[in-house]
């Protein structure tokens, strides 16, 4: 069955069928009801490929993210998907791996109306490549060193500063840090915020108390072992994200270091596991629902041809749970 068969049965033109089935203006309620009844009677299913050819749109958006083994991305992709669905778009997850990076050709082949980039590095050329191909896109939780595209991120600098000031208020003077890698704007900004918060109290992180590690449990565990397995260890440890922090908690336990009695550990992101009773991690909350709403709104404006705001910032806030305590030594 085709839309022409539906038009014949309903006694209308084929363009009227197309408008009625897409609920577009210009069709009376009575005509729309007649078309829908005819389509139901004929068991007509509109062709997505035909609609794509006629409208030059796909109603699909690519979400480029890391593998969902990192819980932060699974907790970010879902609200992005839900928000896109509310606007009539289907989300397609495109996994970006270090050994198999996403290329512009995979995103600009006509399969998507727009792209949400969640994994680009500070000097990535992918956003510029998409701009040159005319593909609407927005960076999510990432910023380029030289901004060229619309982006939306958490206020990572403010969140890092909150942690620095909080640790100082608890009386800690020897503070260690497990920051993310330098090619990542999220890690850079959180480290900058911590530095600003400590500097306001006349403190800083010593080089010997600092490691830059990937955002992973294994890296957090190993990095924490290096900082904690010595007599002059820090009394507090800031971790670049919650997964690193959970690795650090495991390392402290393996060394017989009590948290929070002997060591304070603070994470960043407030993933679901951070609130579990066995983890109970003090961390920085990042509202992923808010980030998703802002990011999708930016992208929809870009798809519509409008110039998006250069950068939108979602707020952060400190969540005090059970892994922090006052300095006792």
C-alpha cells in the first residue's frame, strides 16, 4: 500500500495525505480523521526513507559517547535520549573508542539531522569538520580550547573551587589530587577550580601529591596507591570523577586507611553509585537532566538554522555524604 492508495480511498490528494499523517497545518480535523481512517483500513505504514527524501530530514540525532562501561555516560545518554524523544527525534548512540575513533564521514553521510558530541578532546578537529560539512552539532560536557561550536557543560571550575574551599574549612593542609588527563577540558577545569579554591586559603597541591590519570576505576586505584602508600601521605584526596574516587576508596581500604577517620576522599559527578550505602561518597553534583535539556535545545536551534549560543553552563553543587572528615593529624 502507498499514500496514493490512502488518498484514493479517503477522496483527497496525496499531498493532503502526507500533511495529515504528519499532523501539519493546512488540513481540517475532518479531513485528517478521514485520512487516518483510510490508512488504518488499508494497514498503511508510512515509509521513513520516503519521508526523509521528501523532507530532507531523518528525525535522528547521533550521540557520540564513550562505551557505557563508564556509568557517567550511561547516566548522561539516557536523559539526552529522553529529551530528544520529547521533541520527536530518535537518538542513535555512536561509540567513540580510542582504538576506533569516530570520523566525520560516519556522521555526515545523511543519516542524522544533528550530532551531540560528548567525548571530544580540547584540540579535536571533528567539530570543525562537521561545521565544514554543514552538520548541526553541539558539544556536551566538553569545551574546545578555541571555541568554534555551540557547547554546554557543567560549571566544572566552580565545582572544583567548592571542593578546595571545603577541604580547607575541614582543616586539611596536605591535599592530594587525582586529576583527569590534560587533553580533557573537564579535567582541566576541575583542576583549575581546585587550585583556585586552595589558593584562596594560601594552599596548593604539591607535585608529589598529584597524579593525572584516565577517568577509570583501575587508574584511580593505582594512582591512589602511589599517593597513599607512604608515611607522608595527604590527609585529603580530590578525585577528578566518582569512578576514580571509588578506585581510591578501594586503594585506601587495601592499605588499611580508614575513610573518613584517617583520610578524606571527594569525587565529582554524583553518579548513582556514589549514593549507595557502601560507597556514600562526598562529591560534586552535576545535574545531567539539566545538561541534557540545555544541550538538546542548543542543537535544535542549530538544526533550525539559528546561530546557537557559544556556551551554556549548568550549575554544580557539593553533596556531603560520608567520606569526608576534619583533619586530625
